[in-house]
C-alpha cells in the first residue's frame, strides 16, 4: 500500500551536476551565480546574495571562464565608475541550456520521482526539518 502524500512535505527534485574530468563541475550553484551576476551586474553582490565571499564567487567565475572555449562572464576593474560584471552571450546560452537540461531530466524521471514520493517516510521529512532548524 502506498503512503498518503503529505501536503507539508517539499517536492522531490533531481539535482543536475555535470562533471568535466578531471576536476571541473557544472551545477546549480555556478548557474545560480551566473543568474545573480546577470541581475546585479556584480560578482560581489551575486556572491553576497548566495552568502559567499567575493573571493569564492570570483574563483567560481574564473573556473567557469576556464571550463569553456568562451567566457561566461566579462569583468571590468574598479575605478571612478566602479567595477562590474556582465554575463556574456555564451553565459546566457549556458544558463538557458542548463535550465533546459534540468527540466528534461525532471520530466524523464517524473514517474520515478512520484513513486519515490509515494513511499518516502513522513519521519524523514520531519527529521530533516528538525536538523535544519538546529543549524539555524
């Protein structure tokens, strides 16, 4: 018998991460950083929005720019006008294609996710919420 679905439980969602051997990865964090740079025009502001240091955000942007034959972000150094960052046309395509891949993956395994959701324990959700509240 399948367990009744609880409306208070968050939906299951797959997380897409693409490994570029030997060490590079592309996943939701780098894509979110690109989206926030697009919104803010700033690596620093995008990093703050993700609760990370400017250095960490800059290192992720640098990794993105080295992963591909075209840069994802163009930067300008500070000065009278201040610095800035711009997501390049390639970076825009990368965001769009990554989000499309996420959706394709979600649709491809939707039936399996529904099955997993129907058999997951309600205790697991409450345990995870309790652990998260203790970290806050």
